[in-house]
C-alpha cells in the first residue's frame, strides 16, 4: 500500500500536502494523525492509499449516507483491524458529529453497529468504532487525567467521589487507570444509560463507606 508522511502548520495542511503528493482525493485514502502539532511542533500525518475490502466499502457508504441525511459534511475512511472496523471522519462539521462529550458520536456508533451487525453472531460479529478528528484518543487522555485528579480528591477528602454517567468504554478507561492505585478502588453504579463510576478511598470501613456514599459529590471533567 503506497503511503506518505507529511508535516504542516496544521493537520489539515499536512493532509492536503499528502493528497497532492499521492495525486489523489481524501475519499481514497486512510489518514493517520501522527502528531496534532502545537505552539512549537508541526502537525504530522501518515496518508495511505485506500485498498477497501467489500465490508469496509459497505460500512463507509452507510456512514456517508447517514451523515448526508444529517446534513453533515465529513469524509470517511474505514480501516479493518483484527479486533474491529475503525471509521475515521474528518471535516468542517466535526463538532456536530462529536457532540457534547462525544454523545452524538457514541449514538451514531450504536446505530451503525445495530445496522451493520444485524443478525450477525459469533465470529461474524465485528464491532465498528466511529472516531472524528482523533476525538477518542483526546477523550481517553482527558479521562486518564480526570481519574488521577479525582483519586487524589477522594483520598484528601476521605469521601467517595461520584463521577458523571459515562459509557462502558469510558468507565473502563478510569477503572484501568486506577486499578494499581493502592489508595482507592472503583465501582460502577446504576443502570445504563445513567450508569456512573465511584472512586472510594481504601481506608474507608463499611460503615464509613455507607456514610460517604450518602454524601457523594459529582465532579465533571
């Protein structure tokens, strides 16, 4: 698969340069953001000519049709990994696709999986993950920082900290981040879609824990 790595002042500039070098258009490539850039760093991307499988093509066309019906302008690139299909979306309407804390993106992902994997079971089933403008990686980093901050607060206050409702995948990130923290443990509470995570100081006794849970506080990232 032919590919190039390019840099630019922004991710978009780097992508445009790569498309020029490959003499192709955005809908015919896979884009990997290597570095988003910043004040002192240039953005860097890896762009690969797309060799779509039939399944990748089906998923891409379905997502593009769905976005068109929502009057959203974004390009889609689908990549199959051993575990899942990843749909990367880029475009001027990225904010509308992502929504508040990824709510819209997550809802679209649920819908796409319901349609694409309808009547598929066992080895036939393969999850489809939607991402837009590298949101998933940025959100994961935010959640890791939140986990550390709220664990420290729980220890200092000696109270259970209650986080906002999150998806199972987001709760898993915080569980994983704190599983080796000897000061606290985590528990998921409630029913979907309002299931949330609590961070509890390990020194709490059962009685103290019960009292603390009555006085939990919500911290938003």
